[in-house]
């Protein structure tokens, strides 16, 4: 089902890039994860292997360590990996594009090649205990000093794999009096800076993906700031626009593979499936096709030079609905997965429950759509 994803205005060399990558994968298969090897350590090895082959940062300019191609070339690589059930390209593209757009020339030339190569490992310091989805409500404060630097105090939460990272893209308020969306700034935070404490959180399933990040009188310089004061909100929107596109993240081919399994099962066992389950499979197919169309549209807008905007909230809602319905339906079609140790469908089903929370809750996405796309107000009447 993924063969039709990239048929709109494709660059002439896109299929050649696909063929080259397929040939490279034959010669450079996915490495084996070692016993007791933490997942981010394994993924970092895969990151370096992909980079050594020239498959990371295809849409980043060559002078910053990329290949100077388009988003579609990078999406094609993610699509091929998704077809094989392999881990995707390292999810640093959204940070790379934020630095490309808002960073200084010195930051771009120094940070981007190291990010793409895996020489620096990044995490993202956005969410807070009292402002997980409401980014504008953050309280972490970077107090400007007379020398042009900042003293940062606050706490971040749900910072993925900070314990394996050395740099953090940090958002903090730099003006207590300005409007929330215009008072946030972005910084590159070295995690070995005095006053930084990283504390892993153990999830109920035993995973330690998430961390707390405590900032106590942490000193940052003006050179650590990305963009101007108050650019943090725009930078964050650029970042989440890439995080919320199912083509950029490589989710679509994974969904497509599972849908094909459900379709085959529906044809083979049509008579034995419970009443209504065929219709549920059909709804999954429709959700998938709608998500494909929106994701393609967003890529086309980006290639046309349209900046990232609140439209990504629509994409996030569509991806959440498609993912949760797909795995819920898959468990009904394949109930044996519940009892299979390490069953991929059951594990993915459990993780899909968080899709309506991470990256901004569905309620926040609807508020953004209402206020910024539909221009509704609290006094609007339906």
C-alpha cells in the first residue's frame, strides 16, 4: 500500500535514490541488538551506520553535512525502512530543520554536521510538569543578565532518553511580562553544564525512555540561544510540524503493512470473523488513506515554501485516530497476539494509547484548530 505514497511532483532521481538505498540495505543489513543493550544505544549504532552510508540528512544542505536533496528523498528512505520493519532514520530531522531555520551560521556549521553524524546526541526540553501540552504555559525562566547571558531555573518532564544525550534543545521564557507566545526563547543546553540534573523515570512497563530534567541556576550564554529572544514559539512549531507528519516519522509504511495483513485475513477468514469486524477493517483503510493524503499535502506545501503552521494539529489528530483504531482492530482480528510474549501488535497497541497524549494532547490540538485555523472564540455560537 505504500507504493502510491510519493507520486506527486516527484524529483526525477527519486526512484534512483530508492534503488540505491535498497541495494545499500542488502550490503548493510540492520545490526543485531546485543543482549541487555539499551535501545537508544542500539539505535545510535544504527544511526551511525546509516550516516556512514549517506542516508541521514538527505534534505539538509551539503554545507551543513547533508546531501542537499528534498524532503521527498528523505521520506523515501524512511518509507523503505518502514517496509522492512526496520528502525527508522534517527528522529533528528525536526531538530535539524529547526536549527537550519533559526540557528546562526556558526551554529549551523558546527552543530548540524555533528548532529547528523551522531557525534552529538540530542534530546528535547519542551514539556513541563505543569505545561505538558500547553507549551505556552511553561514556567522555566531564563533570566537575562547584564553580560547578555542567562540564568535558567525550572524543570522539564517527559524528556526522552536525556540520560543518553549530551545536548538538549531547551525552551524557556525570557520575558515575564510579554504575551506567552512571544516570550519563549530556544537554547542549546549542554547537559554537563553545572546545575543540570537528569533523573530517569521508570514507566509501568519497565521502560526508562522518559526523564525529568532539573535546572538550578544554569548559566547559558548568548551564543547558546537559537534565534532571537521570543523566537522559541515559532521554532517549536517548526519542530512539531515534522514530528506530526506521518511521512516524516516513518509511521505510514508501518501502518500500511499491518493494514495489508488485516485485509488478507479478512479475505481468507471472511466467514469466521465476528459481525462488524469487516466494517472496522474498512474504517482503518479509510483512516489510512486520509492520513496519506494529508501527509502528502503537507510535504507538498513545504516544498512550495509554505512555512509550518497550525495545520499540523489536523495531521496529529488524524494520525492519532488512525493509529489507535488500527491497533485496536488488529487485536480483534488477531486476538492471539494478546497471549504472545513480545507480540508486536499487542505492544504497539499499548503504546498507541499514548498517541492522544504525546506531542500535545488531542484536546490541545482541537483548541489550536478552533482558535488558529477556524478563528473561533469563546463567544462563538454553534
